[in-house]
C-alpha cells in the first residue's frame, strides 16, 4: 500500500526541462584534449556506411581483446561460469564475438548522438512493438527494463523517437564524455536524472506518461540490494524495480537491442509486460527481474556487457567469484 502523503508528493506538479548541460571552460583543460580528439574522430564516423563502421568495429574489437588482458579474463570467466554446458571452443568464440560486437556498437555511438533520426530509423527494425503500443494506448505508465547490452544506446534513441521518456545515468569520471552523453541522450529523452538526484522527481514524470528507461543490472555498490539468483549464482541485485513500479503504477516491459549480423543494422526487441508484478516481495521481484534479463542474454549472449563485474557482491561465506 502506498502512503497517502507520499502519493500526494508524487502527484504534485513538476516542471519538465530538457535543457542540455551547460558548457564550462574546465572542459577544455589540457588533460581532456585526448577525449576531445576521440570525440571528433567518433563524429567523423557518421559519414561512413554501416558496413564500414561494423568492419572497423570488428578490427578494433580483435585488437582490444588481445591488448586488454584484464577485460579478456573477466569476459572469459563470465562466459565460462554462466554457460558451463558449452565447449571450451564455443566459450572462446563467444568471448571473441563479444569484443567484436562491443567495439562495433561503440563506434555507432557517434551515429546515435549526431546522425539524423531518419538515417538511424532505416537501420533499426522492431520486434514485439505491439506490447509497447498496447500499454501506451491503454494509458499505462511504462517502465522499460533495459539490460546493459552493447547496443542499448541505439535502442534508447529509437524508443525515444517513439515516445520521449526519462532516464537515469551514472556520472562519468570524464566530464567531456558525460557532457556529450547527456546532450546526446537529450535529443530523444525529455529528462535525464543523475542517480544521486533520487527517484521522486522521476516517478512523477513516469506517472504523467513518460516511459522510464531503467537498467538495474550492475553491481549495486552502496545501494539497496537483495541476493537473487542469476545464472545459478546468488548475486547482489538492486531491489528498486518493484518499488518504482508500485509507486509509478507502471507496467514493466523487458526491452533490448540486438546488433544484427552482416551489417544489417539493429533489432529493437519488446517483450510482453511482466504479469503480476510487482508482488511486494523484494526478493521475489528481484528474482523475476533477473530471470527476464537472463532470458534476453541467452538470446544474444555475446552482446551482453560482460566487462561489468556483475557478480562482485555475493553472500557472506561464499567464495569470491573473481578470485
């Protein structure tokens, strides 16, 4: 049951602004010049055909896999632990494909932030859109459960073109990257909140009809979490989805973006809304959420962001996952 005072706070008026972040001279500090150069090179990529960007991504991915031994070990460990039924050869192929896909979609960031909407829409096809459209037609508040797949930035913009929404972001240690990221996402989102701003302003907007793009599948750090199964392991899982869905009176629709083979573009996947969710039981809701994320991963295992240490926090007494 939602507290009436809390309900009144959520229903109170709130102005919506999509003003981009201001530019500050500190963004021109010499230590940030390499980042500006990198952004300029990314911008140049918008003029290249998709097949060229994907081909470059495959080359850079192969290089990144060979050069970054630490990330390669993390990805390989995740694949081996999460897919023990696979042969070692298939596990190695998936590790290689992960680096290829991650690099190809990193190069596509420029396309998302700077290319025209028409060019992007030609590269993306939709699957299961009826689930999203039915929720909109019914006037339902919507939370899109968007796990961290490598092409999530592409899908985020397409979703925003269907209906501008609201999102959370984690502050980047590089202020130039954050400046470009927030400005780029505000091209298709009505409002972006940094995670430390709290959830109340966001929930107000969700109730008013703005879809919320929510990605909870990272290590929770100091945030609230419960232990819920994920690929057979008890993993610290952020337990906010059920609470947000209850407060916002929202349907939760799993959603993911898939990089298609052969430079064909991308597929934005909508699945049916979670039935009987939330339950009010934090562990049950976290378990349901993890099961949906795991199901999406099994559809395209090489495209999940396996470089995140998702299994870092485990129950006391459990052997460390990463040794």
